[in-house]
């Protein structure tokens, strides 16, 4: 089965991960801009980082037959420095012509502060003016409900098109409102602060598969890109068909990411046939 990993921080992972993903059916990954584990102090540091994920990382993935796409953004954990953030935002459009860049992300809230909201709004506005897709980070743990609701308020105020916005890291207590508002949502299979494969399948069975993306968000923390494959296995173990799995783990990313013509991987249909009966 072919799988697309729509949220994956490849620069924090090893070449062995690419090799293992290729052997387990992953055909493409998309890498959002994220926090490096420390706060950067210079615009040039961000620009070099954007170059790394949009120019170098695709060549590393290609060695294993995997397509690599990326996003550019100021992550909400670094948005408190509004002067620095605005200088980075000013230079972000230079990357929109890159053949691998899909849009602006991940942006949003970390602690749902006034400065974070200012930079969030600036980046949504930038994406809308340049017709870019938007990927949104929602806060972890105790601030998730407040941050998710404020995210929806900001997007509505700015007039963002829900079809072109993916609100990531939703959980049981935050999925309903974004889905009801018409946005795409993402389940992030991360061992501590987000969601488990089993919980993700529970939500798929409860809410269906429309406008839902599943990802590992594997990075330099305690994470594993193969939580995505664990989710596929659990989904199939519960009796769902191969085509249903393909719709969620391959075709849904194609439908959302494919709104940017640079993402040219097409949905697929599996023709399941009965195995021959042995005599």
C-alpha cells in the first residue's frame, strides 16, 4: 500500500528512516517549518533553514525514491519576537516559487498570546494574498481548547477559505468544531503530547474519513515516523478495507496538498481481487 506522510520533520531524522519508510510504502513526505529546539535570533538563520528543507532535503529523500515537499513559516514558539518574525515573513514569498514549497505552515498558537496572534494573522494574510495553502499548529495539552477556538475566530475574521486550511494536532476534545466549520484536520501520532494510533482510528470510526489527515510529525523529540504505519495496521485490523485505508493515508493528502499544483501525486484506486483458491 502507498502512504503519504503529510507532516514530517525530515531534517531531524536519519537516512535510515527514509530507507525504512520507502520499504513500508511511503512515497512522499511534506515538511513544515518548525521550532529548532531553541529560539533563533537572526532572519538569516530562518532563511538558511528554509533553503535546507526546500532545496537539500528533497535530494536526500530522492535517494530512497520518496518525494519531499516543504512549507515555510515562523513557528508559534518563536512568534513572541514580532520584529524578527516580521522580517522573516517579509522574505518568505521568495520561497513560494520553489518547486517543492506548498504554502505557509506550521503557524498558529503555542501559548495563545497577543504577540503570537499578531504573527499568526500576518502569516495567514500573507498566504491568502499569495494563494498559498495554510497549515496550522494547535497548542499542546492544557491550552489546546482555548487555542483551537481562537484559531477558528481569527480565520473567520480574516475570511480564510476552509478548503485550503489544515488545522493539525486535533484530539477528541477539539476535532468537532474545525470539522463542522469546513476545515481539514490532522491527527498527529506523537507519543506524549498528541495522539496514539489507536485513538486516531477511534476518531476515524466516529467522524469518518472526509477532510482528515494522519501524520507522525516525527522530529528531534521522542517520536517515530512509523506510528503512521501502526495506525494503518490498526485500521485494517478492525476490518476496514484496503481502499478505505488508501483513501485516508494516501488519497486525502493528495486531495488537500494537491490544491497546490506542485503536489502532482494523484489519488489511486486499489482493485482488490480475491486470491485464487488452492486445490
